[in-house]
C-alpha cells in the first residue's frame, strides 16, 4: 500500500515564505490544511508564479486522490462523487458522501413526473441535528422515445433545482436530450454495444462546449478499464464506473466493487480510479418481476421490493458505492439508507458535538427541572427527542465534554464539577429558575459529590435512559422541588 502523503512532503513543495497570503499563519500550517483537504493549492498565490509552476503541478498531482473526484449538476448545487484516498475510514476519512438519486420514468404522465420530482426534492428527515436529503433525479428513457425523454427532462428542470442524470442506452436519444439539459448532467450509460457511437457524439458535444459526466457500464472489469482508457484518449475524463449491480448475486457485485477500489487505491491503477455507481434500483425491479420467499410473509410485492432494495443499497454503501440510484420513496425504506450514509461519512477524527449551553425544551419556567447532559451530538439529540416525545418541559444543560458521551466523559474527567460550574455561570442559569437543583444522568452518579462541591447546587441522580425521564419527573419532580424549598427557605 502506498504511504499517505505527509504534511512535510507538501511543505517541501511550497514557497516557504510564510507570507500568510493563503490565510494561514505559515506554510507548514497551509501544508497541514492541504493534507486534510481543508484548503486548495490555488489558495497560495505565490505558486501561480512561473518560478513555482513545476512545484505547483507536482503538488496537484501529489494531492490528487487515487479515485478521481467527479461532479455533475449546477455550479451552486452539485453532486460531488469519488475523491477517495483510503480503503478504510479509520486510515483517514471518507470525504464526499454518496449522492443518492431516485428515478423518474418518462412513461409517467406530466403531472406524475412533476409530483414525483417535487417529492424527491422536498424529502427530508432530521437525525442528530443533520437534515438528511436525497441528492439528484435520474430521468429514465423507459419509453425509448426522444420526445418523451426531452419532455420529462424539461418538467424536472422546471420543477426542481436538483442535479439530474439522464439515462438511456440509445445514443441518439442522449444526443437530443443534451440539447435541453441546462446543467452538467450525469449520462447513463456507455456500454459495450453503444460505446463507439455514443463516444463519437459526446466528443462533438464536448467540442461545442457541453460539459457532462459519463457512466461506463459493463460486468467485465477489463472492458470497463479499456473503455475508460479510450475515453481519456478522447478527452472525456469525468467518468463513473458501473460494474453492474446483479440482484440475484450481490456477493459478486460486492467483489467487483472491492476489486476495482483496491486496484485504484492500492495498485494505483488510474484506468480504474473512478467513482463506482451502484444500482439498487435493479433489485427493486427484479423483486417486482420475480418471486421471493419474503413474499410468503409480506403480501404486498412493492414492500418486498423496497426492503430488498434498501438491503442492497446498504450492502453497497459499505462496499465503496460512490453514487447510487434507487426507485423506492417510502420513508421506511429511505431512512436506513440515509442513516447509514450519515454514519459512514461522519469524520472519525472529529467528535460530533453541539454548542455547549443552556437549551429550553418545551416551555420551561422558573419551577422547571434542570437536567445536565453532554454536548455529544448523538446523546444530545437522542435526549431532546425523547423529552419532546414525552412532553417534558425542562432546562437542558449541554456540558462541554469535548463531544464525548456521558459514560466516556465521566471516565475521562470532562463531566465534572469545574466544567459544570463554568457552564452555570456562563449561561446565568440562576436567573432562569427559582431553585438550585440539577438532575444528573444515572451514568454520571459518581460525579454528584464533585458537582455539588464545585457549584453549590443540589444534585439528584436520575435515570440511566433518557426515555425514562418523563415518567421519573412526573412521579418525583414536585416532591424534589418542595423538599428543596423547605430546606432552603428562611
């Protein structure tokens, strides 16, 4: 395996003037930013000098990921795919999360196309403070009619601002469709049958200024490699590889994905160094047209197809799918796919944290309980979600634990009296309530004495699970509050 490019490797190619024109205090700081993909080479103006042209080109080559970064869509709303540098997330991170697109068939009525496109664009649900959405629309030329195809494209473009993929194996239909596309599209696909004709058309389109990304499709990896090499010779470099998603043998599909990605990253095979397209949509239609044992338990065939499609999507997300197209739009199908994608593309080097502070939950007043959790985002949003479901009204303190969960921060010393004291003072909590009581999570029971000593507030140990807090407060809060007032009233 090739060694990861170090900050020192990058620094050696920089001007070493520490001029700060890039916005960083030194060239070494800029090198570190470049290494972590937090800056771009063009941000160093001195490298644009002809004296440093060789160094600049060497830097660009050095920092180019083994898997080419490809984009499609609009300048202000685009899907960026690929750009991977490592086989495993723990080695660095995965940067460009897998865009997920949903198909729209040109066999639908104009109203159906409009409604489906609008639904795809507006679909969203929130998890741990992040809004999870779909990314693009794949317009399928199911009719093989160029006029229907163009009409569908126009409707989608008028209805939404999402990036689009145009999907047809007919080169002439692709040619006509490109005449009405207003953005940089993803074209699906060039295969062994239409490759020569389609590439000829696309070369001419490119000469006239039309930009696009092209999918190459074959179940033979060697042929994919040969097609990619030929495209590069013709100046078509924004490529995506489709090694075929085979519903009846997903293990074979997984093997191809792994083999291609390993060839690109570990063997530095540039001809296979392109993003991979997964097509769980194939599983959906395969399930709709074939019997499946699951059908014995679930009567509705579209539900079976949706479950199997989601399973395929999640399997391939775990095996280097850089972009995928699905058919199902039910929330129960999309949630596990989008949630897994969120988990995979969360940077493991950075704790996921919310801003420490005081948060009102529901409609708290001066008699409402104060509950202290951590600023680890998953903990915070799980807690607030449970409280909202159970109609809990309280003041929630999010303690700065450096993005660690309760048990981890207790063990690490971040969930402690000193931090609690600082937070209470910063948030002016004493002005919000007429008591001095803090409810701690059950997992933080061992910190009770320290927090009481440092803050002067009375600590009550609550439940271990936030889903039990509502019941705990209904049974105990009034008594806890009255007992405290009796003891502290002169």
